[in-house]
């Protein structure tokens, strides 16, 4: 989703959420307020209807009081004069009073006379059903006070509004001679008159009626429990209010209902509608203004910035001068991006220059980089590595099988060893030399070095390293080795010649001279003791010279090698070394039967032993030394070990190089001429071990 769409969605979402929240709040406040006002209005209407009914009762009580507190009535109740009845209880008079019943009771509570309208006015007596509920036991006949009494009396024909007044003189004095009762039925017409009076529809429902609906019964129960007016909305157009009307006995007898239109509720809905329109208009205006502001101040500028960046990405030659109008954070962002692009461009230039230097350096050094992922089996090789073998990038697949296929069969075992070595727990660096087939058919020597990375479990996960073309170095080493061999061989030949000259000529001549001098001296008689002593001394010096010449000749070329063989010669040399130095020297050889040595191997190995024992004599301060020769096919191992003071091998080799002492280096070169290797293991206080390993050749017992 684009930033513009996202912003629009945010604005719309915010507007919708705020509008919904504000509308819900205002709806609740407006409708609840109008609902409270509506309920209050309905309760006032119920109160007015109830007051109107009470006013009707008070009017009836007033009329009753006027008739009861009259001397004519006072006299009539005593004399029962028919003239009173004829003059005052005529139908026209009673109709004018809007009465439905008039009853005269004496002071004993006996009905004296009475009339009831049933279409026409008729006389009634105490046995009439119309008077059954108006008995002397009712509260209407309380005589403790000379005040009117009134209320509702429920008759089978309907509710009756009754007022009773004590019969007194016109001066309202007594004693009371009886009770005058006037009554009106609460008929539909009178209820309609009541509705017209209070300007709402009024209804009265007898509580004991079987026709009372369950809804009204529930309302009546609620009125009994709470004692308060009940308001019940009926849909969206009508609302009703209810109150209880009690009879003269204080018992609920009628349910008063008023019904009115929900004008106030409709007014609340109209107000809510106007509020909705106002909120929508305000929200849309605010959202539009916010969208225009965000579009002009943010989105259009960010879009322009993105367009410039996309142009730079699509075209490397596009202008990097990215700018945005204004002085705010977006402008700062554009400036930062411009500076970043400039820095990236400079970094790319530096990287390209570095890659060119790297390419030239790797070509000059004949160096290539490789990377192998053990988990995926993915191999990456530098193009310069392929170029060392004369191949282009696409001519060799980056797979181990393709590269192993270029290794000469004789060296492939070393490639397998390289992988096995990487899986050893202690292996960190690996190094091997391979001969690989060049595209032109030639052979190139490559020195492969690598560093092994491991995961948390110690399993190799990656190997990264280099491959260097060391063909020229190998050829140079071969030339140097050949030259060294020739020099050493020439040296040994010259030593042999000098040894023969010294042994056969000089030593023989000195021996002959010594014998001749001794013969001459023996032929001279009477030699003085002084001359004899001087002659003996000269003979001794001459004998010493003969021994020295013979030892020098032996040192130059041990003649025992030609007569006794290598092993017997080394054993004899160890015995002589022990006799001359006093250092206990042990010689041991194991498994050497059938092993042959050529003359070059014999002299070079002997020189190694000779130099090693010489170093023991000169530097080791040892009391014991051992020389062991063991054949462990396919190699012969020569070990010279002493219990001397030892030394730091690295420091000792460096010191020997600085002092130009060639003993140890000469030993190493002689061993290399034989295709072997020499190791020196030593530490201060732990003695020294010289270990030589050369290839073994079985045949006649040349060295036996």
C-alpha cells in the first residue's frame, strides 16, 4: 500500500472513529436528556390526571356539603316530609347536579330515602344492589368529625365516585342527624371529559377485572412495589403513564392510564439528526483540510523525493542532486539522502579501485580465493583462481567434483585428507599442496590454505581460504635442491678424496718416517739420555700426528661405511662417541632387515647422526643420549634423543641463522635431499629430540 493510500486510510479511520465516538456520546446525552424530560412530562401529565380526578371528587364533596348543611335537609331527615322530595329530588334537579346516585341516611345509618339513575331516576332501598357497597360500616359514615368524606367505590356496574357529608343545619351546627351520600359513575363520557380537561387521553382500568391485560397487570404490580408513577414507552409514537387509584377502604381499585404522543422523543431524534449532520460536516471539512495539508506539505514532497531516488536507481548517470523545497525534516531527509548517495558513490569508486588493485594483486601473486559451505555443499571460487589454470569463469563449475577432477590422480588422496583434517576437532587451519591440470595440458602446483569455522556443536560449517600457484616456487626449490645435492655430493667426493690422500699418502708417509727414524736411532750406539729423551718426544709427536691425520680422514669420510655398512658404522660411531665424551650412548635398530641404503643416503644419514651427537657434546650438557633407527613402512625413522638442558626451538633456529651456524640447517637440507623431513622437539629442561623420517626402500642388505 502506498504512503498516500495509507495516509488516506489513517485520516478516514481517525475520522470514522472520532465521529462514531462523538456521535455515540451525543446520542446518549441527547436521547437520555430528552428521555428524562419526556418521563418528567409524562409523570406531570399523570399527576394532572390524578389531580383532575381528585378535583372531580372535591367538587362532588362541595355539592354534598352544600345539600347536607341545609336546614331543609336537616328537618327532612327528621320529618321525612314528601314535599322536600318533590321539590328537591326531582329528576331535573339531580341531572343538573350530574349525579348518578343520592342517598339519605339517618343517624342510625338506616337508609331513609334515595334515588339511582338507571336511564331514569328510581327510588332505592337498603336491599338494592346499588347500595350494597355503601354501608354504615364504610369510612363514609365516620361520625367523629363533621367533615365530608369521599372516594371511589367499586360496584359491579363500574367505579363510582362517592362523597358523603354529615347532615347539619345551615349554620353547620349539629348534632348531625344523618349522612347525605352523592355519587357519580366514572363513565366513558366522564373519562373523556377528564381527558379533555387534562389534554391527554385518560383511561381507568379496574384491577379486579378479568379483562385486565398481562401488561397492565405487570404495571400495577410495579406500582404496588414502588409506589411511584410508571412510564412505559410504546414504540416510537406513543408513551403511557400509570398511577394507582385507591377506594374508600384504602385498597388499590383502579389503574389510571394516560397516553400521549412522543413529541419530545421526536424532537430529540430531530436534534440528534441535526447533530449527526453537523458532526459529519465538521469531520468531512476537517478530514478534507487535513488531507489537502498532508498532500501538499508531506505526501507530494515525499513522492517527489521517491521519484528522484527511483531515477537514480534506474539510471546510474542520473543526477544525484536530490532536493526538496522547504525548510523542515523532509528537506533535511533529502539533504541526508543526497549526501549519503554522494558518499555511496565515493565508496563505490573506492571499492572499484580496491577491486582493481585486488585483481591485479591476485594476478601478480597468482592467488585465488575459495569459500565452501558444508551445510549446503556450495563452493565459491574466485575467477582469478580459475584463470591460474587457464580457464574462464564459465568453463569450470563451482562444484567440488569439478575441481577434484582437475587434480592429478596421485594427489587426490591429499584432497580427501584435507576434508578429513577439517573434521578433526582440533583442526583450525588446513594446508595442502596439489598438482592440477592446466587447460594447456601442463601441470601447476597449487598451495591450498584454509580456515575452518565451526558451529556451536563443533561441526565444521564453513571453510574459507586461498589457493596460490607455487609452480615457479616448486621449480625453484627443485633447482635449489638439485644444486644442493650436487654441492653436497661434490663436497662428499672431495672429502673422500682428501680422506684417501690423508690416509693413503700422508698417514702412510708419516708412519714410514716414524719407522725409519726409529731404525736409525736404534743403530746409533751410545746415545746420551738427553738425546734419547728428545727422540722419544719427537716420536710421540709424530705418532700423534699420524693419529690426528687418521681421525681427520675418518671425519672426512668414514671408511667403515664402505666396509661395515651404515648400521654397523653408526653403532661403532656411538661407541667411539661414548669413549671420547663419557656420555652414555645407546644405539638401537628395529625392523631394518631387508632395508637398503644407497651411498648418498648412507653418508647423509651418517652426517645427520654425526651433527646431532656433536650438538649433544657441545650444547646439551647431557648424561645420556640414544640413537634409534626404526623401519615403519613406508618410512624409516631416525631418532636422536638426549636428557640435556634443552632449548627454545624457534629462538634457537633464529639465533643459528643470525650467527650463520649451518649445523641444523645442513641437517634439514640433507634430509630433504632424501625426500624426508626433520623435526626438532625441545624445551628448556626437557632435553632434545631430533626426528628424521625418510622413505624406506627394501632390497638386498646393503647396510646390514
